[in-house]
C-alpha cells in the first residue's frame, strides 16, 4: 500500500536561503550541467561525469562505478538525465556502497543531498521519507524523490542535480561519508585499522586484563592506594653532633 508522504514544516533556515541558480554569480556558484547545452561528445561526457560525482560522491569517477549501458543510452539521447540519475541510484554499486551500510534515517539524509541538492529540513522530514523506504522499498523511494515536484521544478529532465542551498560548508556531496559512525564502529576502520589495534594492544588496561588471576601486577593501583606511608628513622650526621656539650664540666 502506497502511503502518502507525511506533512512536515521546515524548521531550519535552509529553506529561506536563496538558491544558487537564482543568486548572483560568485565563487560559490556551482557550474550547472545541462544535457541540452551539450552539443559535442566531450560536453556530453562532462555531463556524465557530473552525474557520477553527484550520485557517488567521488572526486574522481571510479571504473567499477561506471554503468556503460546507461552511458550509451544518454549519449544517444535515448534517456534523459533524470533517467540516468535514476539508473545510477538503483545500480548494484550504489546499493552496496550507500544503501546497505546505512540505516533509513541516514539514507534519507544522504539521498536528499545527492538527489535534491539540499539537507533535510528536520527530523520530521527524515521520518516521513523513512516511511516511504519502509513501504515502497529503496527503489520506490528513489522514484518518489526523482518524480517529486521539488525535483521537477529544480532540475527537470535534463539538468544534473547540484547543491542548491546550504547554511555553511562546501560542497557537501563531495565530503559526505558513505556510511555513518554506527556502521564504521562495527565493521569499519576501528576494527581493522592497525593503528587502533596497536593502541589497544599497548594500552595498560588491556595488558592488565590479559594477566592471569592472582598476578600481583593486576593490583598495583589498589596496593598503592592503601599502602601506609613508611616512617624512616631520623638520620643524624656526625657533623650535626655537639661533642663539647657531651663533655662534663669541672666544678
């Protein structure tokens, strides 16, 4: 059953920020790639690379992320840019690198940035789109985003999605990690990076846990806390004695 998208009200300043497309040109204005402006094959290739950068969040297009069939269809104008973006989003590579390693809330945040060019307004929007994922699956969620009125008005069929609004930072589609800290802590670098392994191995608490029961080294801190302070006998030097005071005086 296709449930309607829950209504939500924007509660951040992002929706009030002027879009880059209507603002005056400056160093922050992104270059907008449109298929109708591509008259030569190199220009079409630029449109294709822009799509890869936007969807896969890579500074350089990786060979194993390429979808040759979709590229050929776009070069021959068989499909639109919107269809090309849709094909990349539903590809196996995107599923393995983005969908499978994130929960629904994180997935909504990533997809809004890459497909609609903006961050989520609030948690209510994340919940609304997460319900779409739960009822329609990820493929239906992609269709709902790309066929939405917001996407149509912002990009249409022939414009590559780009970052339209932001409060700070530039550009987030190239700095957003593929997965959140929950996945990273479980199966990511914290369990495989040799630096974390060495730090754990040489940690004092880790070494003490490996000592056998009864080993006095496990109780060094406890012994130091309860050990009484030793009182040493008073030390006297020969030079400190007054020998004349010890000699009896004659009366």
